[in-house]
C-alpha cells in the first residue's frame, strides 16, 4: 500500500498562490487514482480535485474550478495541487488521497498540510 506525505502548506494572503505536493512511496504510484481533499474547522472533509492514473482526466469541486489545478508526475511519484487566487474560505487542512481497485478499493491518506489564507 502506498504511503503519502504532503508538503507545501502555509500562510498566504488572499489572492496569493501555493503549490502543494504529495510524495508517494512504498508501492507503485502509477496505478493509483489520486485526489486532494480538504477539511476546514467544524466542517466535513470535502473532495477538492481528482486525477486519473495517467493524468488524462481531472475533475474539480465547483468552489475551486478555474483557480486550482491538480497534476501528477508519475516518474517522480508525486501529486501536485496548484492553488491560485486563494480566498479565506480555502483555509483548511489539505489531504492527499490515493485509491486503487484490487477486487476491493484500497485507500491511502496522507497526514495533511495546513493552508491558511489570511491578511
């Protein structure tokens, strides 16, 4: 099962940008469909963006469409989330998530990275 470690979070002003990374290890990264989730204080975890195994298909939550871009580099075993035009409501812990079908769904989660958008 793949292990996932996020990085790149921090404090940014409204309108700013951040790029999150998620490094995968312990198993082959290529077969995993990958996602970014986020969880704000007092709210449920929500799906932000998804990307297929080869990066040919992506989907986004309406709240981030046009501002965030999910991508992956399978040669580097890394998932990315480029976040532009950040808003205070984007403040949350962001989680990397991988899933693979092996007869049942196997899932892996990272530990999360905090993103705070504030002036």
